[in-house]
C-alpha cells in the first residue's frame, strides 16, 4: 500500500512539473515570440503571465547587443552548460511569470538566431544547451535579465521539461561596465 501511495505521489508531482512547455519563434512581423503552453489547470504560469489558462504568447523585445559576435554573446554561447549553469534549484513559477510579463528578459537556445558563434542548432551547441537540464529536455531555453540599456544581462532561469530552474553565471562575469566604456 505504501509503495502504491509513493508511486501515485511521484506521478502527480511529475505530471505537475511537466505541465508547462516554453518555446520561441519569430513571427511574420519579425518579432520574437515566447509561447507558453500550460497543459494542466494546476499550472499558474499562463494565468499569471497573460490571464489565459492554457496558452500565452509574449513578445520578446529585441536585444540590442545580441546580434553579432560580441564578447558577451561569444561567452554565453561558448560557456553554456559550463560556466552558465543550472543550479538545480526549482524556482517559483510566479518569478518566471513576472519576468515574462515585464519585457525585462532575453531568451537564448541552441536555435537562437543570435548565435553567430556556432552553426545554427549544431550538435555541439545542442549538447551545451541540453547539459543545462538533466532530464533529457530536447530544446532548453535560458532566460537572461535585460539591462536598462536594452543589452543582455545575467542568466536568471532555464526552462527544462521537469521544471523551471535557477540559472547562474559561475564566473559572475559582468560585461555591463566594460561595455559602457566603449560607448
């Protein structure tokens, strides 16, 4: 009986963790869209982000310094899964909802058009991004803060199929000060 109860609890928790899927794409107006699909009523992420129960589409502002081979983007794409990492701490979905509804984020994945470091969706880039999740997520998405200047900031969280986890920059490298010196 105890074993059956434990299995039921595991299935319930796993089902809840898998209740949110996040993807990105560019629409016909050349706007980046973050699409959040909530497959369970128990997931509050869609309700908190856009007051819809099952699906949200959030426009992501264009990242000013993300196009090209800047030192910032080179660092983020090369160090994904190594110095940019998943801390293993699940974050509250309300934090993710607040960030998505604030326009203060930039998302990166192996399929990002901001990648000018490696081939689009290349095996090595996929491997680096997939290492951000230990659950076999096919296309993890890492969300970064957006600085007041419109530039990319620090990693905040990563979407994996098993949940939304805190992301961190091991070296805590900040390019904001050095970047402003060149302006």
